[in-house]
C-alpha cells in the first residue's frame, strides 16, 4: 500500500489548522481557477477528446507517455525516456514507477494503483477496438497489429518497459502519442463503469473529477499525489480546484468575466469584440488595470481550396479554375492585411507563404505565397484569355455562415480586377459532407494541426489520401510531391525532414491547389490575479502550474 489515507487526511487537517483561518481560506477557496465552456462537455473519456472543448478538461485528468512543451517539443511524461530503433519501426519506452491512477471505488480499498506498461497496452488496444468507435483510432493506424508476440503492435516487457512496433516508419509518431486519444486509462474503471466511463473518469492527471452536472458546472480537485514537481521540487499542481461553467450565451460569458466570476476568456466573440478590443486589435485601455491579453501564433491555416480534377466537368461555373493562371489571379487579387484589420481585428497573420503556418517548430520557408497585387492579378487574367475579366465565367466560393464576411470581402476585391464571384452559404454538416465527397470545386476551409509536425498539413496533398478516403480534398496529385513525402518519412530526425517539407509546401503553392488566407492566433484574456497561464501554438490549456495571487479581479 503506497500510503495510509486516514493518516494523510489527519496530517493535512492539522497543517491547515496550524496555518490559521486566513491561510486555510487561501488554500481551499481562493486557489480556484474558473473558466467557461459555452459548447458544453459531452464526455471526459480521452478516446473521444476530438476538440478543444473536450481536450482541455481531459488534459487535466489524464496523462500520456509524452507531452508537449509550450514550444511544442516532445517531452517526457509517464515515459521518462525512450529509444527508437535504427529502422524507425520500434519504440521502447521506459516508464516512471511513481505514477498512480486517482483514488477510486474501482480499486481495492479505494486507493489508486500504480500505472504499468500493461495499462498502455490495454489503452491502445481499446482505442483501436472498432466497437469503441473512437474518432481517434486513426492515431495508432500505423501500429503493426500482426507482429508476433505483440498485442496490437504493443508489448509490456515488464511493469516499466513498453515496446511499440510500427508497420512502417513514421517519424512523427511521438507527436501522435502526445495526443489525448493516447492517454492511459485503467481497465478496472472501464470494466466497472462501461459506457459511463466518460461520466466517471479515472486518470492520472494533476486533477481528479469531483462533481459534474450538465448545464451547471464541472469541478476538478487537486490530485495531492500527482507525480510531477516544479523546478524547486514542489509537487504540482498549485491550484486546489478547477471549475468549468457552461454558460451558452457569449455576451453573458463576457459579463461573467468582467464581473470576476470566471478567470479566463478564450478567443474573441463578435458580441464583445468592439468592447474588448481597439480597432487595431489591442486590449481596450479601460480594462488594462484588471485584464491581461495574451496572444500568440496558432497552428491553424485558413484557406481557399480548389478541387483540381473535377473543375468544369458538370457546368460552366468555376470551369476557368482549371487554368493555373486564373487560380493564381485569385490569390493576388485581394488584400489580406486589410482583411485581417477590418474583419478580424488583426487577430491573425496574413497568409503570404505556404499552407504550413510559420508557428510550426523550426519551419522557415522561402516559399513565396500570394500577396495583394491587383495589377499582377489582371495580368494573369489577360494571359489566360480574360482581359479585364471579359469572357470569364462566374466562380462560386462555398462556405459556411461564420466565414461569410471573409468571403464577401474577397468577392468585393476580386470584382475590382474582373472576377464575377458568387458565394454559396451552406449549413455546416452539408458543407463538410460535400467537401469530403468532392462536390465543391472552390471552398473555404481550415486545417488545425493535430500534432506538431508539418507532415500533418502536407499529408493533405498526398495522392494516396484522395477524399473521400482521405483528407486530400483538393485532389492535388504530383509524383514529385509524393516522392518528397516518402523521403521525408524516411528521415528519423526532424531537422533532416524539414528541407523536404519546405519543397512540398512550395509545390502546393506553385500549383495554387490552395490559396492561403491567414494564419490564426491564440487569444486569451485572463484576470490579473492569475499567474502561470502560458500559450502554445496548439492552443492547449495547461493548469498544473497556474496559481492565483489576488492582485486583479475579485469575484463579485
């Protein structure tokens, strides 16, 4: 038994009493971080953590083999070190021996047991089980599930050594297993709770679930036995609790923040944009005494995609897009700087390079993308046989209503160089279905990185990934590109892959398979009594190093 729970509770009570009532209040009541999730939380099962609304709380409750730093470097977590074989097919992880699942009724005496390598074999096998129908099963698709002596490509050599076999080299694999889908879960809890595990999570993270009521709030409490320490040897986390509320109305959420009832706002909603921000995207001076605005690059690229192999087959509309000169004329025909200033309050970076955002670690490219040059746009149209747009068939951009303003801006500016742009606004579900099934010839889209490797973006243009079986929605096809992709994946070192990635990015832009619009920003507003909130280009929320100081907003 790793501890005596009664003795621990008694000792903690004595210490708190000795600290005095004021200190006790600071520890148990004031060290609470509060944020709102307007979209609600449907599950806390990491196998279903497919979006940030779910990833944020799941990350507080669970851990994986590895984790990402704020600079997106892969760092140890439950695995304290690892080794990759020379052929890139075998990963050997050495696990810590001091990681425990949260105390729970599913374990003998209610005390959480130690995590072993077998727990990862179980968790990965569960993720791959088609009966679970996890949206994250693809993350482990490259495991060699038929390798002799292994279970779904995994083997626990003993309690602290885990071996994973791949069917082919995939050097971004460590980034994949940092995703919440791959967090470790105990078989006892899955077997005990069954389909209710998502409501009764048992993990290893810095917090455990204390209370959850739909439409009201989710309460997470400090895991006093969490294994990570800070640089001074103090056990993390600092906070006593994390409280997540579920206010749906964004204006009400803003009022809750300004009133001091929540500690953070993520992103900028149209209902509060003009109140929070100046025209140039800075924090309104009236809030500077109480609020801190944090911004940083986000691994999200917004773009126009062109379906290259079906243009004009069914109608005259969009048929001109088969001509590379027309596609490039689109790219040069609108002002991204003005678009970001007037429509997004400069909360993003004009995309004048490739599809891979500049926030990608180590990714510097000489790719010359599209920038505002209306004269060049007119020249390209003339070279294509459409001087001043004469004879140019109409071109339709398909989008959803949340990007209608961007498309209308593009429509207006392209009209000035000779384009006749139409806009087709589709419901979200229909739009995604039509894009995935190659029914949209020009579409507004975005790609948010699942893991911190340029391969995540560049796989969108590999011939074998043609939609609907893969994410190549443009049906871009190039033997040169595919060869560069294979060469990149044969390089185990990230820095050695980068030249291939840069060349691939340049090919995509040279063929105008996509027309990048802007690279997104992470934006958070926090009350000034919060310390330790950091940003990262994946927009992950780490709370284990956050504390409260009470020099800023006070709850109403």
